[in-house]
C-alpha cells in the first residue's frame, strides 16, 4: 500500500506482539539495549517478529515521527554562545533549519531557532534542559512543535 491509513489506537487493545515491538524499539532508542538481538531478548520477542513490524509500529510520543521544534531563546552577547548551542544540537543529531537572531540590546539577544528533531536521540524537553545549561543561555522555551 503506497499511502497506508494511520490510526491512533490504545495499546491495551493491540495484540501483545505489537506492544513488544514498541517496547523493543524504546529500549534501543533509549540506549537500554545496544542491539536488536539484545532488545528482543529482554522483551522476549523473536527477531523475525521485530523485523516484520518495526516499520509499522510507532510510539505516539516518540521521536520516530517527523518533528520540527521552534525554540525561543535569550542569550548573552558573548563570543561562542551560539556556537555552543549549534554544537549541542548537532551532537544530539538535530538539524537546524533556521536561526533568527535579533540585534543585542543591553548585552542580551533574542533568538528563534527551528530544529528538525526527527533524528534526535533526546526528547524536546531534554533538549531544553541541556540548552539552558549552555554558557550564556539565559532562557529557552518551546514555542511550537509539529
């Protein structure tokens, strides 16, 4: 099927194999399992079942769906602040789509950053927590997400 219909279904009505595939994918995504074989063993799922359904089962809140995050930040006007932010996002497998930074006023610059988080290995909330710890980053908030 070229464009399969998508549904949101409560997990408690799904056959156990689907719940196990989702659990194995979570283990892999979170780093609790290093390999598919290890994840399947931990969940008591056959690898053949995992491979059969892995491209059809997605957590509703997972990073597996395409995700665009729009962040609003206030930054100190000091050298290296933006560079640190860009490097942090890149090191977590995010792709920056746009950067809009205003002229600093009283040594503070407002910035809006659009990030493609589809491949990121952390959640948007975790990203915010890491960004706020960057030197020179005063505030970070998610203003939109797709």
